[in-house]
């Protein structure tokens, strides 16, 4: 990939002989982690095909993890990962270490992905680095969104990066979360600060926007031959007649509730309740799958035009784990935020009972997801509309 990168916002061009991704602490849900900032080199668009090969003796779980992580990025971008052991700048996928990280050499050429990741989320994060994504909290505009107290999180400059007008998203898969024990980063937005949104293990809509813009995927979909997407969606470069939609939206044009589990609820002036047991379904065919992927359901709460919706978490219980940082195993996401491109507010711990949110519109997507079929997250919501 030498000379092929014009660095983007969250996009780095070359690491100064250091890790682009994580250190051993990245295994703890991407909570307290150290990294150094990379520097840009060149002003070219990176190639849309990335080559890789497996180091001899790579374990089957590591291969499966890398494969699923790359396919997750390929699904809604124009970037493709192809196996080629002789390609000049191929990524070497190994599991020689006990950590999960992506590294480049000083010139940004030699690339190694150590695939000893605990789950699909950590693997997708490291593949994000392979796609030249930097950490969200290193953006040049990060001071508007977070307070940082560690010098190692040096923000990039406008000359070093591009945000492509993509908003800052606390729910980006490239954003760190921090525990109370290590509080070098504090989110300025109170609602997000009081949620478990940061440290996400899911690729966000804004992550997809950045990759598609940086790799110029939109050039595959001329406007006259592409879907007229709604709700901030954009044409999918793999099929320009359909759209890539923000979380909570689906259909060909992003104007429908996503297919699959979930329902549409109509709010009234009186409180109504929704109770959910968030647990991955048991599937005999997938009984022996080594690397599990997320099961996602989307509900919509709607109200009359001109009204807004209040949602209260009456009860939330079930998961007790360090993986509550970033809600790794399961969560409920409530999208009352004004900018629907952004990840909503995610919750997965019982101390969030009593949280009340108010929408800016008469539609609130409620997303539930889980990676775990053994433990369940129990949630009861109340909702109503207000004038």
C-alpha cells in the first residue's frame, strides 16, 4: 500500500514504527488503552482491494474471526479483502501473540494483524485500523466532545486528517471507553456519559460513512443510477439500487423498519410498557460455530405528527460482567438523539433503571442486540407521547 494513502479523519497514513491498534489492555473491552498518533504521507486514495495471507499454522478460530470481521466491513463498503500471499503489501494474519492488534512498520507498508481477539467486535476494530481508521477520540475536533487527561491521546490536525463532514460518534467502533478506575477520557455529552455507548463492538453507520468516503466508494454509484435514500442513508456501492442505512432504519430506501424481529408500537398520551428478554436464539445449525455474531432486533415507537416521545427504562437487569463496558454482550439502544446518523444511547446495567429520554421527533427506533445465548438481559420500558 505504499504511496496509496490520502489520510482521512479517523484515517491514518503511517505509524511511526508503533502499534496502530491496541495493546494488551484492548482485551478488556477497549477500556484503558495506550496508543501513539500516526502521521500522514501522500495524498492518494487507497486501493479498494486489500490483500492478506495467513501465517503458517494459523488456528481455525483466528481464520474464522478475521474472515467474519472483514466480511462485516465489505458488506456496506466497496473495500474487498482478497487472499494473496505474494502481494507486495499484504496483511499478515497471525496469532503468535496473546493480544489483539494491528501494526504497520515505519513506512506504513509491513502490516500484521494478530488475531488473538476475544470476540468479533475487537477483530472488527482492528480491521478498521487496516482500513486506515484512527481512533475517534483523536479527531481534531475531539475537544468539543471529550475531555482527555492523558498525553498519549494526541489529536491529529486538520492537515493530518479528514472528517468528511461525518459527525463525531461516541458509538463508533473506533471509540474507546474507560472505567472509573482509569478515567482519562470523559464524554462531554451528559446523556452519552451516563450510558454505556462508548467502547462499542459494533460497526457504526458513521464508520461506514468514513470508509466509503475515504475510499471514494460513491464513484461506483452515480446519482442518476442510484437509489434516492432517505434518513441520511447512502447508496450501497455493492448494489446502487439499495441503501446503507443508519441504525434503526431499513428497507431499500431507509424508510422502513429493518426486516426481522421487532414490531411497531404506537404511543398514546398514557404510559405503555414494552418488556424484552434480550438473548441470542438457539440455532441447532449454529451449535458448533466458533465465532458468534450479533443478533439484532429493531422496534419502532411512533406518535402523531407534531408530538415527541418520552421513553423511560423501568427495569434493566441480568448481565453482570466487565463486558458491560461498551455493552459487549447485549444492550438496548434508544435512538432519541436528534441526529439519527449517530449511535443512540445504549444501556446494559441495572443502575440505568429510571433513565428517561425525550425524542426530537415522532419516531424512536429501539434496537436490541446480543452476542450471548446463555445469559439474558431483561428490560422493561415505558413510553408515551407529549405535545
